[in-house]
């Protein structure tokens, strides 16, 4: 790596129970920006995955024996250790994902806040006393509900926010008294492996957290198939989520899948406030965010003004090495992913879209790209790009923007709408974020 790094560890073993495992095929984790080596990890197989589940079953018994206070204290210790080691985790996240160091730092800060919330929830877990007198035979009777741990949670997490999205699953599982078998994304395992050492240092029982690296078919497939896994929590693509749901049977499953997010800007929009937000929403982590803005619907009265400001602000973004503090835009996770995004831009241009800025690829890096005049049925509009690409659409009436939105909403997932006035009730979307309260 060409920029200064404090990462000292050369290889990262897996944690199974209380054993650090360095077996399996050795694989090099590389910096996405230039392909330089960061560290080595080991690919697990089905046998190691089975051992991890066995360890987690034992760990679940130990976790269930902890009181709510003890679980909360464990999470508090994890938070303090993460704060102590924030600089190391920041560089690990930066180097494994390729996101700019400032964004990696924000992720580590959010992970700490996540642990605070989980500790608070651990203390608040409670049951309920319910009078049963709604039926004649219930006179004088009461029912008591108690929340109990479910056992072993299988967690499968994506590459783009490896630390915080991992803790989105690990923290609540610990708060509720469960054990975890975690499979991080193949491209970004380092923060999870380092987190294992932190959780061990915080005093978690052996087997409370187990982490396996390796290909999804061997590791993730074993986690999904093993009936001892009581719950599966997955963040990633829609096709994989559908497969997990189909294979899980009656077990509990939570899925956080893809999205295609839009913004509506109405005539009374405060452009001074909204242009910077649109730049951040469109291009943070090079668009590799599940709520990255992909389509912006702009009222014709402000379209020229917004477009000029948005272009000017986008062109100030600095492309560079992710470890450099001044960098705003760095690479996508792999060269093939950058080639895919490049091909979508090319097909959009061939289909009549106009590229206002960007569009070029440099290795794994795609320049921040703004398009207009793109047909709604183009991939660049109606499928999740997961790259630094946004499409501008002009509209005259809100109803026409809604029609365009419906054409873009064929894919599963959620839309995020940001608006400047009180039209929220006219929109239908899984997630609506009005800017005027």
C-alpha cells in the first residue's frame, strides 16, 4: 500500500469456540484501490463450519445463563475496547473495503453507537403480565410472557459496511443472550476477525462469537442448512436472500436486501441545504450503500438551477487513495464490479441517455457519474447500480414523478424519498424520509 498504515498483523485466524484456527486455503485480502496486499486469511470448509456451530451451541448455553445486566456490561466493555482501538479498526475497514478513511472512521464511530444502543436494549428486555378475563374461563387468571434466548444466530454480512453491519447482528444477539456464527463477506473479513479478538478480550464466554471466513457455498451454505441454527440474519442481494428464505424452513429469518432509492425535489426545495445532501447520498462509498441515491426527480422550475449546482459540487470530489484524508471517492470493491457499472453506463448512453459528468473507469474506480434523459426501463435507472451513478429526471406535476417512480419500482427492496414539502401522504414506499417536518 502506498499510503501510511498502522496495520501490523500479517494473518488473521478464525475463532471457533475459544480456539484460533489457521487452517484451510490461505487467501490474500487486497486493497481494492490498487490490489496491494493487506493481510492473509484462511478459507473454512464445511467441516470447520460444523465445528463452529457445535461451539456456538455450547456458547448459547453459557450466554443464556448471563443476566441482562451481565450482557449489557459485556456490550459496554466491547464499546470501550472499540473506542480504544478505533484507529486500528478504521484502517482495517478502509483497507478491506476501499472506502475513504474519513468514511471508515464514521463507520467505526457508528459501530460504537450501535453497541451503546444494544447495551441499553439488553437492560430494557422485559416480559408482560396479561389479564385473561376477556374469556369467561379466564376470570381471576393472568398470563406471564418472558423473553428467552433462541440459541444460535447465523449471521451473514456484506462487504460494504463490514464492521457496523456485523454489529447490527452481533450486538442484538448478545443483548438477547444468544451465540453467533458469523460469516463476513469474502472480500472484507478483516474487521470481523479483529472484532473476534475484541469480543474475547471483553470477556464473552467461549463460543459466544464464532467467525468463519471463506466462500459462501461452503460456509454460508452450511450455516443456512444446519438445523441447530435457530435464526438466520442476512444482508445482501435479493437472489441470495430469496434462496436463504426458501432453505430456512420454519426457522426465523431476517433479510436486509437491495434497494433503488429516489429523491423528489419540489419547487420550494432549499437547494443550499439539499444539494450537499444529494452529493453525499449519491456518492458516499462510491455508491456502494443500500440506500444510495440513484434517481433524483427534480421539478422543472428548479431543474436547471439544481443541475448546475449538483454538477459543480460533484466535480469538486477528489478521487484518490482511500488512506489519504483528502480523498472523497475511491474504488469499488473489485475491478469486475467496476467493469459492470461501466457497462451499465455505456448501455445507458447507447440507449439515449446523456452523461453530464464522469462515466470513465480507472481500474476499480468509477468517476462520479451523473446522467439525464435516461429511459426508466434502463438498468441504470431500475436496477440497483451499487456504484457512483445517479440519474436526473425532470417532472412538471408530482403525479408524473410518481408514474416514473412506479416504473422504477419493479425490483424488490425499498425506496427512500426526500422532499421539501408535505406531500408524503401521496407517496407509497417502504421508507419515506421527508426533509420538512
